[in-house]
C-alpha cells in the first residue's frame, strides 16, 4: 500500500505506449467503488499480467475445445435416445475395424522369435531400442483387446456392465481415445479411428525390422515410435562406439539436415561423421 494508489496509479505493468490501461480510482465512497468495479474495470488481457498478447491464444483455443467437448458429451446416448441404434452401430464398426480390418491380434511382434535371431555380438543399441518399442506396442494391443473383449462379454450378458465399460463405449461413440488406453500409449491428438489405424503403421515399421533384426532399416519414422528418444540415444551410442578416437556420449548431439528427397528414394546419402 502506498500513496500513489490514491492518485490514479497505473495498475497494469509494462504498458507504456500500448492501448491498454487500468488506473486506480481516486478516493470514492463504497457505492462509487462498487460502481467503478462493475462499469469501469478494463477487460482481462495478458498485458495486465506483463505477458505478450499471444499468450491468450492458447487459453482461448483450449476453452473453445472444452466447450464443444461438453456439448458433444451432452448429446443423447444409447440406442433408445432417439438415435435408433446409430451409436451401437459405431461400436460394432470399431469392433470390426480392430478384429477384421486391422486384425490387431495378429500384428503383435513375437519378441522371443526376434531375440532368438540375436546374440551378444549382434544385439546393440538399435536392437535394444526396437525391442523396447515392440514390447510397448504389444502391451498397447493387449490392453485394447482386453478392454474390447470385456465390453463384448458385457454385450453378450456374460459380464456385468460397469463404469469403465460405459466410459469405453462412450469414447468409441465420440471417436475419442479412452483414457485407459492413453496411459499405455503415446501422446496423440488423433481421433480414435485414425489413432487405431496409426498403430498398424507403427507395427508395420517394426515388421520391416523384425525379419532381419541385425540389419537396421535405412529409413526410420521417428513419429511412429512410442519412445523416440530411446532411438535417438541409440544413434549417439553407436556413433560414439564406432568413432576413432571414441567420443563422449554426453557431449554428442544429433544434427538434422533437411534433404530434398522422399523416403522411398533408394539413393539415400550415408551419414557423415564429424
């Protein structure tokens, strides 16, 4: 508290030369203060907190997304809510996508078979990174199939429908990735259908490697890895081992060079060591 507060002190910081201001009022009665608060206070702005105006963009975007998500959640659910079974059709279509179109069960990587093709001399950082990736993908597929299997048993009357199953059902109807699956998956903003199809793309990448695990593919899609940092660390480990004199891992960095070639072009340049 200081005397300037009674002499129209500027309350917003760092607003010199900007078209925004909030001055403390002169001494007024209680009723006048209430009227000032209701009628004279400026609208909220990041400038009032010493922030850049763009700081509000992300907040407003999330606010809008949350509002529309609530509106979607308030829509009628279930076959008897005026949808004539439309929602149930969405669930059945997702079951068909997982079990027939994608056949997720058959996409799992046989880790024991891959491990049998490797020994101590051929299992290096790349192999370890890919083995971990396959294990995570297998766990994700198991989690999806387990949840869907329980929901299917509930539809058949062999299990009692519980809250977790209802949440899974609602997520499928709204094309959202269930929270239970997000915990064992990877960060993604995709809808459920696109997210599920993306799992197959990730498995396909591992399928190229698993047949000959000693050989590393020329092209690896970083965005198709659940733990890309593990693969990037493997790159540095291999470089440090092969360099002469050997480099220190904690002083090694990865430099990205944008190429004017697509991934299917075979004459890819070899990595240069510097």
